[in-house]
C-alpha cells in the first residue's frame, strides 16, 4: 500500500518545505508557551491585515474538529443549536463532537454541499413561528464550509445573502475554511478574506490541508463570541503548549502569499486531471473548480487505477460504476498527475476511440 | 523578554534535533492519515515492548489536556467521578476540562503532590458506607501524576499499594505521565514502564515536555476503556490528521533510549542548580530529584536573577521571600546552568561567607 | 379560551379521581424519601409481576423528557449514539435534551411514525462497513415509541424482528411508552407487557398522559444499564424527594387494571369521533386505532369547530384543508364526544347529503 | 421502621391539606399544559408582588436539583464556574449534577454553612490576578443557600455585602431557597423577599420542603439569564406537562401568607426541642434559629431515642457522642414534639439532676 501514489486526501504529506525550514531554524529558540510568543503575534498581525480588520481576534488551534467544536460551543447557550448542511463535516465526519458539547445540529438539505439564504430563512421561520418552540432547540448559528465537502463554492452574492439573513434573524455565521485557500484561488471564486470577514461572525483558515503540519487559524469578529475564547480553547484541549509552532507556520504561509500560491497549484493539478477525465467522457457527481474531483468511474477502471493510485471510494452510482473522490494538494507533483492522466488515457483508449 | 534565558518551563524550545531531522527526512513521503501509518505502527510496537505487554493499545494524542479528558471520559459512566490530588493538574490547570465532559473531580488532600493508598481507601470507604450515596457522585477512577506537579516520585511500594486498593475497590488507575521520563530517570526512582503497566489501567508517556514538538502516547491496558477509544479521541478533537507526525517522533524518542537519556540530562542540569542553591543555604518548598526545583528564595535575589532569567513565581512564603519554580528540560544547556549558578553564587556571596 | 372543550392533548386534566383519593388518604403519613418507601415497593412488585420478570428494576421518574434523557445517557458511552425515527419525540419535541447529555441522535426515515427491523439493520450495516467509522458516532441504542407519535402500533412480529436485529447488532432496545396503555388496549394490539419486557433492554410505562398527575415507570432489564441507574436519575434531577407520590399513583393505576380500563375508554371515545369523521367523508393523514386522530379537515370546518373545541393544528395539507390532531384521554367524557360529533354532523350536513 | 415518628427531614409527609383540597377541587378542569395556564399566571402575579418587582420572570420547576442545575447552566458560558460553600448542596448532595452540565464548582471554605463577601472577593481576586488564568475555570456565579445546610442565616448586611462584591466583580448571585420560608420566619431574620430580589440575579422559593407536594418557584431578575429560560427548563426535563399543579400549589401557599405561617410553626416546633436539649445540657454543633437542629448527642441517648424516632446521624463527635440532625417541618405536630421532649427529659433525668 505504501508505494502507491496518493490522491486520497490533501493531508498525505508533511508540511511545505519552507515551513519545515522555518521550524528547524527556530527550533532551539526559547519562547513562552500557549501562543503568547512573537511568532503568533506576527501571524496574527498578517492575518488581521489580510482580513482588513484590526479588531478581529486570531487564535491558532491544533486541529479542525477542535476548531469546529470550540467555535460552536463558545457561541451557544445550552438550548441553542447550529444549522448545518446535511452533509456538513460537523454532522457526518466528527463522531458526534458537536453533540458532545451539548448542542444539537439542525440539518438543512444541501445541493452539491451548499445551502441557500432562503433555506436558512425558511428553517428559522418555521422555528420562530412555532407556538410550541419551547420544545425545540433554538437555531442560533449557521455553519457552512467554503469550499464545501464537494469542492463547490459560494458566490459572493450567495454569501452576502446568507450573511443578511443571519443578521436579520440574529444568527451567528460561522464558515469552516479547512480548505479556504483552495476555494479562494479557484476559477469562479469572487471574494477575498476581507469580504469573508465582513460577512462572518467567526471563521477559520485551514492549515493542515494546505501546507502546514497541522493547525487552523480562527478569526473571531463577534465580540460576544470573542470574550474569553482562549479559555474555551484551553478547556477543550486546543491550546498548544508550544503554541509558536502554529505562529511560525502561519506566518510563513501568509507572509508573501505562499498559502494562495500553493493552493492555486493544487487547483491546477486537479484541473489537469479533470480535463483528462472529461476527455475520456466521464461525468462528475458534482462539478467544481477546486482540488477535489468526484468522477463517476467504471468499477473496472477504478480497480485498475487502484493498483497504482489511492483514491477514495465514495459510493455506488450504478451496477458498473461508482463515485470516486480524487484529491490533489499543495504537494501534488505534476509527475504524478501526468502519470495518472496517462494511465487514464491508456485504459480508456477504446472508449476514447469509440467516442471519436 | 525574548533575550532572557528560560528556566520557566520544560516546553520553551521546539523538539530534539534528531526528531526534527526525522520529520524533515520523511516530510514528503505519502501516508494514510489518523495514525494508520507505518510510523505509528512502529512506535506502538516499541512502546508495547518497553511496557512488556503486547496486548496494550497505544494511541498518540495531540496534547496533555486532551489526553487527560479523553482518558477520563472514555472510562466513566455519567454518574462517575475521578479522585485527584487537590493540586492535580486536571483540577487546577485545565480550565474545568474534566467537568466539561460531565464528570466531577473528587479531591484528596495531597502531601508534596502525592496521595496515598490509605487516603484513597478511606475516601472510597466514606462514599461506599454512606447510605445516602445515591446523592453522591460515584468514585470510579484514581488520577495521579508521576512525577507529581512538585516533581516528587511515587515509590514502587506506594504505587503497588495504590494499585491494590484500586483493584479491591473497583477503581481504574490512571497515571498522568506528562513528565514520566524525568521521573523514571531520577535518583530514587525504583520502577520502570513494565511495572507501571502492571499497576495501571491506563497511563500516558509525555512527549511535549520531553523532546517532542507535541504529543502524548497513551497506553490502555483495561479492555473496557480500550474499546472504541479511537472514536472518543476523534470526538474530542485529539486525532491528528497527519498522525504520522506523532508516530515519527515517538519512534525516534524510544528506539534507542533517547527519551530517557535526554530526561536524565535535564535531571542532571537541575541537580547542578539544586546543589548550588543548597550551598547558598536556601531551603526548598519541596525536596525532589527531578527537573523542577522549588527553592524558597529571597525576593531581592529573585528580582536580581529575573533580569537575566525567566523562572516561575509560585507563591509568597514570608515577608521577604517566595516559592520559585525553576525548570530544566532536555534542551537546557550546561552553559546556561553554569551562568545561573555563577550568578547565584555571586549574588549570595555575602550569605555564603556568613555561613562559612 | 378557558371555556372551550379540550381535545388538544391527553394531559389537560389532573389525575384519575381514584389516585387523588389515595393521595389525600395517605397525605399525612410519614415515609422516607427518594422512592425508598413502601408504596414504591408495592408498585414495583405489581409491575414486575405484569412484566413476568422478577429481576427487572423499576424506577419512577418525574417526567417523560427526563425519562428519555436518563435512559439514554445511562446506556451510552461518550461516542455512542441512538437511532430514532425522524419524527421521534426525542428528536423533534425535547429542545435538544439528548444532545445536551452529549449524544447524537441518528435519524431513520419513518413511515407513519414507525421504523422497521430492516431499516435498523441497514443503517447499522452502513456504519459498521464504513472503514472510516472512527469519524462516525457509533449507533448503540434504538429508540422507538409504542404507540408512535402518530398513534400507530408495532405488531408483535415487527417488534420481535426489531429486537432480533438489536441483539445481533449489539444494540440496546429502548421503547418510549409514554402512551403505552392506549397502545396495548387498542384494536389490533397483539402483545402485552410480558412480551415487551422480553424484547426490550429498557422501556417505560407512561403515567402523566394516562391518569396520573405526573410520572413514568421505567423498567430496566439490561444489567449494564441497570447498574447505579438511581444515581443517574438523581444526577439529572429526576429523583423526587417525596417519591412515594409516584409509588402511590402507580400502585393504584396497576393494582386492578385501572390503567388499562381507562386507556380503553380513551380509545373508545376516539373511535366514536373517528367513525363520525369517516361518515362525514374525511380522510386521515394516518390511520390508527388509538387515542390520537389525524383527520384532514377543511379549514372552514376547523375554524368553526375551534369556536367550541381546542384541537391541535399540525400542518397544512392543501389550499383549503389541514392535518388536525384530536386527542382523547382517560378523562374524556362521552358528553363532550357526543357534542363534538353532533357539531361535526351538523356542519357537514350538506356534504353528508351530497355523498348520500 | 414505618411506625416511628419522623424527625429525619422536612419532606416526610405529602402537602399541606389546603393544597390537597385545591388540587382535588381543580382536578377535572381542563387547562393548557407546560405552565401556560391561569393558575401559574396567578401564582406568578402573587410572587412578583411579594418580590416588589413586576419585571422578574417566575418559573415553576419540578424539583430542587433540577432548579439548581437549570439556573446554573442557563447562566454560564462553557468555561465559567460557580463559587459554592464547600458544604453547598450542589457540591455535596446532588451526584455531580452541576458538573454533568459541564461546569466546575469552585469551593470556598464555609463557617456554619456560610461564606462571606470578603472570601468571595479574595477568591475572585486570586483568579483575576493570576496571569495564567487561561488555565483556570472562570468564576462567574456565586451560589449560596438561605438558610444554609446548617440552618444558619445570612444577615441583611452580609447579603448586601455579597451582592455588592458580585456586582463589582461581574458575578451573578444565585440564592438557593429550598427552605427559604423557614429562614425568613426565623428569629433573627432581618430581610424579606423584596430585599432578596434586589440582591439576587436569580433565586428560588422552595415548595417541596415547605408544604407543597413538590416544586420550586424560580425568580429570575437578570435579563441575560432570563432569556429563553423556559427552553433550558424544558431541555433539562424540568417543565411539567401538567404545569398547573405547580401554579395551584404556589398560589395557595402564597395567597394569604400560608407559606410563612406554616414555616413559622416549624420553627416554633424546633425551638421547643432546642430549649429542651439545652435544658438537658447538650451542646450544638451549630447554633441556629430555624427548623434543623444539630445537637451533639451521647450515643446511648441517640440509640434509645431511635427506638421511637427517626433522626439523621451526621457524624461522629467523639468516642461517646455524635452530631445528630433533627428536622421539623410545616407538618410536625406538637404532640410528637412533646413526646420527644418528654423522652429526652426522662432519659436525661440523671444528667439534669446532676447539673441542678
């Protein structure tokens, strides 16, 4: 298994070499712990600047599940709940971590991983107009991911509409940006960190899937949520003793645009594969422009490719084909991509000919 | 502040250089995530071997607070509680993290950070003999640290006695070994990992304070606790996506005794300072043989030393002196130690003369 | 509003007069608290006898939401979850109470409030066969209601099949019997308390909706769940200080079949209304034989009836009609039922004629 | 055991006969559930009036443990904790119910059950001045009982001082009044409900121990805590379906001073016993003027009395005597009190003579 080429996820490698160099370079320096070091300070300044808001708080948390559960439980009173797309990461992939903090997830049907302002407004309205709402968990936050689990993007206008509904309904808006860089550098992306900051009460910028060893940078704009946020991080185990490791990595990622450059690279690699699959005539379960591809692939082809490559089986499509997830990352090499493309073309040659 | 020499904690630096080299060397290799990689496998095998028990489960968790809260909440039913020394880390330094999982901490008065088998037996007896115990949280686990928060050690016979009481009373024994290496290599230490494994239901071997960037290795012997332990780790956010980072570090630390060698070094460094302080005539709040020193220091001396060194102020002793904590670590250099000793001797010269 | 005749729920009145007499009669007697009194003892014996199992534990809990949350949290480890029909009371009507104990509810699509053994098996299978199940909450319990929220019944064979799947899959079976009496005395009901006890790990017999002032009797057969169950009741606030109030009521309800007799009365009253509505030509959202009716009613009729009667608006059916819930109970008088029927017939006379 | 005369607690009987009459009288009336009935409305108005504040919210909750846990968890964010006297009911008698909602209890040493404004100020100051307070649970609420577990009273000036510290430190003040009536009618009591309302953010008036079958009336003044409080009550299972049972009882208790009259009676009964014990020369573990007595009693006397009376053994005092708790209540008869006194005098006759 070890020798196969990985397209199964965006965390198959370590960190971008520039981060490793920086970690080695600073390794024996002495600093205070728990994020009270100059590197975290520097990273905070850079991120505040990119967000166009000097008043936001920036915290660095060890991992994504922790970031989700901390952000949500720091925001809600006991009876309050969070809206999530029904395929949201917090609902489907985190072992009930949100519920373990005491809060219910209220799901909203999603289309290609996305939900709309109208859906949120309607779901909130149903709650609000229910005379028996004392028996219902109270929606107080909206959780979405950008890009989504399916690699799709919210348009600026869609996000603005969601932010508007949230403001009108008194809901906090929380954007999970575990793959934010891949989203912001994708074709069709039409907003930046400044706009995201304007829309959200709280969001985070993922590191682990985009060049860091680990870690996520949470941006907290809402003052109610921001108060004592560090204590909630500590309570849930998200405060790294050697906090500088996160400061060093995020400084390096953001100081000259490395973060976006390597995300763009991943998108480019994905696009090469996407075009190849399209040429070979395959449909996609979801169309997108980011680093996750969801081709509907004949089982025989998947089986053949699996001798050389690791991809993720998602679900059965029909008797002879399945939905497969192919992921590229900042670390994906053009060599590996070309190898995959060449194998696809070779194996699909008859089909390609047929369609010619 | 940055230029001061640190004796404030054992996590002021990064990782032991050999670990950094290994992380750099493996950086671009591709592996599966979440601890299902060959490095975690290798580290598990090494640790099982050192524990003399092939049947224990070994898990690598991102941080100490997480390890404590996961180990405790995975073990207890809702009405159950954990005994802890009243100065236990879970009670005094983790922002209510155990209570946040729903469980009460029942404190036992500690002497120099330690509690005894007799105390545990008596406390459990009081619970058990109370006819109204339906109104009481049920003690089900004993949490102790080795070495303790005060750097003191349990003797083999003391640990055995505690393990016996736990077995008789149906209590799980959980040892927090965040500084286990410093304890096991200290003068007067009389047991090894094999004995610890025999005594405990669950314990952990600290990495972050002993040469790793971060991470703790939990050893779970009790089969009830062990079941689905990984799901509890994930639920609480302790499962690292790039789990191999922990496997690589723990493999390197344990493969040829590096862990114990660098812990011994820290103890030696501490002992040089200890002897110097004794020569200068200072008493200690607690006597111990590990890497944390607790001298009772005149405020004027502390003030003077603080211009060059960071130490931790613990509490006031009398009108003119305080309890100070001095920590050495795997990374403490002899140069810095000699500098500190020389400053102590210089500043205490009159006193030294006086006592001569 | 106060002078309207109530058909809105089965808890609009106090308790059956015989229970009130007994409470008055015993009012000044002195007993121990917290359920350790002779009345709770007597009620326990009677219930054990009806269940055909002397080894079950019986506990009396103040209310239904408490009974649900206590039964579930006493059964599950932190990472475990409970399957529930998507319209299950715990999912839709209890303000997130289960999640507040830390556990996720995994919903299964329900038909007329019911789920099947096949659905449970498939849902568990999907979990079990998922290689990434460390990221999923683990199903460990099945929650169903009998009768369901829609007043429908599980057949003996259906319940047996569910119990079989639970046993094979290692799932606890928990039956919410808040309206159990109405179910067991309904036409088409084909099992008794003995059979229910054989099938379940834990279930409860509702009091508040069936003749008591308040209170539910939980029957715990599974020994793992049963251990220290009283402590969990106390911890969650469900242990009544004057516990005998529950013992007195349940003794009286069960000592000579009062419970079933008054439930049967409610079903009879419901059936009179049901037949009347059928004669008037109305369809039902769900067909059932218990005390809750779900007619699809023209809005004009509902409006007219609402001047005299309280019913529950459930949801819109089409432009001119809605689903209405009509509830009878142990306390419903034939006079009120006849009054309602007569009003229905009067108001629907043209329609009745039309169809004649 | 059943035939002994009870002095073991203040909940050995049912309800005051006037309440039973009212419950019987209203038994078959139909009302809405969940506290939205005219009786709860009436009781709310009466209590608001007694509190001298039309803007407070009043809620009726099934039991004391529920009231404590709901009041506390509705007030705190996840990292926040509650100060309690070390013998506080929430810390020692509720099976870890507060921790089960996720919050730590921070204990303050108590003298005769009481804590002082100075202690609270000092404890908060220690937290606030700790530079490492990110590692500490944040005190945000003060919990005290009036009268205390030892039947002692806060003076008006002491309560005012505590309220002042709470205001300065941003702490909520929560008074557990499970026995409030016994306190407010005791000799030496110098404040009323109006003053209590001025001082507190939230408090409750106990029913179960003072004439009701069950139930506590919570008065919520603080607007932050008050918001959606009913949803938290429901979520934790404290919202009675037949909520009117609480409204009826509290209306009856408060409409013409019954509550205070019967509490005064209990205090008088206690005082008769107190004087008798003093005449017999016994010391008290704690001196107080309310309905709980804590004599230090020779074991032989206790043993002898125990043949006829139930009292509560509290703890050993010395080799030959123990601290015993004797409780009177609204239901204690003068006949039983005289019987006890006469037995004390008879059994202590030699001692009485000796001292004469």
